[in-house]
C-alpha cells in the first residue's frame, strides 16, 4: 500500500515539469471559456428578454397591428409620430375575424406626476400611455385591479424604483423596497395647450402605484386606456376639440388561424403594418444570428490561437523528451499509455482552465450587470444572469476537449517514436 | 526452450546486417555474442527485444512469435520478461539513480514493493554513495551498474546485455561477472551478453560470433555444460 502511494507521488513528480509547461501554454483557454460563459448568459438574457417582453410576445393566434411604416411601438407621442386613429381601431374591433382587440393608446396631453415623501414634494414630467386591462390578462398575474378607478392605478417600469431611491438618497431618505412602493399615493396632472394661454387645460387625479414591470421598455408610466378615454371625453365635452387620443399599437386575437393570411391582407389595405408570431420569431432569430455569428467568430479565433499554442507546446515537449518517451516505452510503457498520459494530462489542465474560465466569465458578468444599468437605464430591463452549474459542466467538458484534442497529434508523435533509433543515441 | 531466434534477415539499405541468423537461448544459460564493431550485435539484441522488426524470420519466446505481437503485449514483455542493459546505458536524465532503478517496477498498476531488492542490489553493485545522484554526474562505470540494476529489478526471465563491462575496472567487472553467474544459478535467468570481455565469454555456456551477417558457434565450451546442452537438444 505504502508503495503504491510512493508510485503515485513518483509519477506525479515525474510529470510535474510537463504540467507546469502545459499550464502556461494553455492559458488561452481561460479567455476562450470566459468568453463562452459570457456569450451563453448574454444569449440567455437576450432570449428571455425578447420572450418576456410584454409587447413582443405574441401567441400563434395573435397579430400585432402597427401604423404604416412603423416597426417598433412608439409609446411616447412625438411630433410626427404615426398612429392608428381611434376610428380605424373601431373598424378593426368591428371586424368579425377577431375574438378580441387590445392596444396601447396615447393622448396628446403632458403628464406631471407629483408625490410626497416625508413632507417633501417631488414633481416630474413623464411620458404616459394607456393599456387595456384585458391586454394584461394573458401577460401578467396582477391584472384584475388595473381598471379605470380612483385612485388611478399606474404601472411603472422597474428601473424607476432605483431612480426614486436615488432621489430619496439626495434627501437622506433610506431606500424603499418595491413592495412598500406599491400603493404609494401620487397626483397626476394632465395638461394640454401652451402655458398661460386660453388653450391651457389641466386635469388632476389621485393615483397610486399599481405595480412595477421589467417587461416594458418605456421611460414612463402606464394607465388604463379607459382612463385616458375618460379624459379625452371630458376634454371634448368642454372644448369641442379632439384630445388627440390614438393607438400606438393594437393586438388582435383571431378566431381562425387558418384565415390569418386573408385577415392580414385586409388590414394591410387599411394602411397598417402587421406582425405575426412568425415575424417576431424571424426578427428574434435574426438578432440571435448576429449575436451567434459574432460570438462564434470570436470563439473560433480564441480556439484557433489556443489550440495552436497548446499543440506547439506539446510538440516541444515531445521533441525535448523524445528520448525519455522512448525509454519509457522500452522499459514497458505501451503506446496507449504514452498517448493516454498526454491526453489525460492535457485534459486535466483543460478542466482546470474550464473551471477558472467559468468563474472569470461570471465575475465579468457580475461586474457588467451592475454597471450597465447605471449608465444605460433603458437597458436595465435586460437582466444578465450568471450561468448555472450546467454551464460549469459544459465549460469543463469543452475546455478539456479543446486541450486534449490539441495535444492529440503531439501525443501520437510521442507514442510512435522509433525505439531502436532512440536507444542507439 | 525460452527463446528461439530463427532465420533472421535484415538489411539497412543495400547492406546486409543479419543473414539468416538463428540461435537458441534457455533459462539458466549464458550466451556470449562477439563480433567486430558495427557488425550488427546491438541490432540483433534490438530484434530479440522487439524494438526492431527484421525483414524476415521469427523470434519465438516461449514458442510465441513476438514479432507478431501487438504493442500492448510487447510492452508487457519488455517490462516483465526481459531486462535490457544498453551499450550507452540510456538512463533517464532527470531521475536519480534510485529512481532510475525503481522505475520499471512502478509501471504496474499494483507494483511489487522492491525497496528491499534495491537495497540488496545497491549493496552488491557498490553504488550506495551515488544512489541519489543524477546520471550526468556519474562515471561511465557507475552508470553501467545503475543500468544493470534497472535491468534486473523486475526479475526478468531473460537479460539482454550490450557490453555490460565495457566501462568497468577489473574488480567491478569481476563483480558483474559474479552477479551474472548468480542470476543464472539462483534466479535461473537466461543471459544474452554482447561483449568483448574474455571473462564474460569464459562463463558463457555458448559463444556465438557474428561476422558478415552470419552468426556462428565458436570456441570451446565448458565440458559439463556441453553435455547438458546436448541433453536438452536430445530431449526435444
Ligand atoms: N537505422 C539504421 N539505418 C542504417 N544503418 C544502421 C541503422 N542502425 C544501425 N545501422 C548500421 O548497422 C550496423 C550495425 O549496427 P550495430 O549498432 O548493431 O553494431 P554493433 O555490432 O552493435 O557495433 P558496436 O560494437 O560498435 O556497438 C552499423 O554499421 C550501423 O551503422
Ligand atoms: Mg553495439
């Protein structure tokens, strides 16, 4: 037993210098694997972002109706913004093809939100859009209470929690968690017309925070469409003028999926831009293809550099140690054992780097997932998650394989050295 | 018969090195092979140990042709069945004498504990002082003794020794000679010794001479051994 331990130590010591050499030369695997980890989690987060986005996620019997020549939903009304007029929306609603039609609506009013915290009042102008309750039904859990009621429920994007807390921090108020902000009272002031003119009209409402969402990327708030309609009606009644109520997008559920092509044709005649699940999937997969091909390119370059350097260093080992390999063979090592020794050693070194690369990659992800939203709040809805144990496993396997494959040819050289020539030197 | 070499032919390019060479070696026998420098003695040992394939012929070890064996079986054969003392020693440069000697014993998955055997050998071969030194610091004779110790550590059935006393002084050469006799008698080993050393030729049961590719029996052999050798041949 003692002697077996002696043997193991002996062999370990014998291989030590070789291992040091291969550890140094295999350093490139670290980059390969960390990049791989970043790529995997980036891909995951983009996929889940696209899938999870409230307005990008279509069921197979659902279509997305946009104004002509628009590709993305314009949540905020700007001069020249294209829209689906209420009349067109009504026409669509009346079409027999659909089970239901919901949308995102806009109004030609500015919104000022006012809130009070510990006796201090904060005011802020924010973009606003309206969403039908039934639209949320299939997409969020907390949809029932999103009705046109008082106080008016508003949905805010998740990153606004951080923004609010940053404001609070300026006044030395401790950060408030999401759960405590739900139900927070606010005052909404809708206004139209230039200040200090007769056209100027304002409407005040009591409101409360209904929920936060990270599946919508507008820098504003969402209120029930019915509530916006109420303001529009009130404004019309008082001024006999339109409040500029319109739809930015409509989502329609068809009765018969087979008839979808005809329906789409009809809608196109109305001058509308239609997207179905297929289009969204295509759009997503196109984005994915760009990410994939870029990443695979980088990975391929890393792979090439790494494997060349490993190959080269093992070849040097073979050259320097050819005498030793042949002696080992003469003393009884089989070809397979020489081969296996090489492969095993390089695989071990590879596995080590797989582990290191995994943690390095995750460290980079952790750093950037904190930094990115700080600089680009609009990207905060993309959460880059660290990769899990399955990725760790994958990393170790890939890394070992890369290392072992790179060492294979030198290993074959080493095991095929001409023994008789070797002993005559 | 432990080893039977039959009709070996080998050419390097156009030059005939071995021409229809045959000989036999048995357990408990010493065979001395002599010949001019460059005549092919090392080459012959290389063929016997399976390091080199001849153009034609057979090398039967325990009636099996080792030339047909796969690498695995050959490796095992080299590790367990034979011990090779090379002309140029071929010690591992990055290992101490002790590590060089123990190395062949460590090759098996569950190695036999040979520490005691090594101590005895070290004592006998008088290499105690240099046991932890590396080959480059050793003299030719010291290297030769380490190489001999390495060749016999696994208690092989057959020793192939290429000029084993070439670098040794008289006393040490005498010790090696006695060691070989001891291995032959006590361990019943078969020894094939390529040598120019008269002392080793004298202890041989059979003396073969290689010239122009042809291997021939020469010289006088000890009476008793001769009788024995005839007996075994008759038995067959
Ligand atoms: N691979 C080879 N290719 C060509 N010629 C070779 C090769 N190996 C050996 N030789 C030649 O074969 C001949 C026999 O070599 P070998 O080493 O067997 O001689 P030797 O009898 O052991 O000589 P010495 O007593 O000097 O050791 C030599 O002339 C050598 O140059
Ligand atoms: Mg020779």
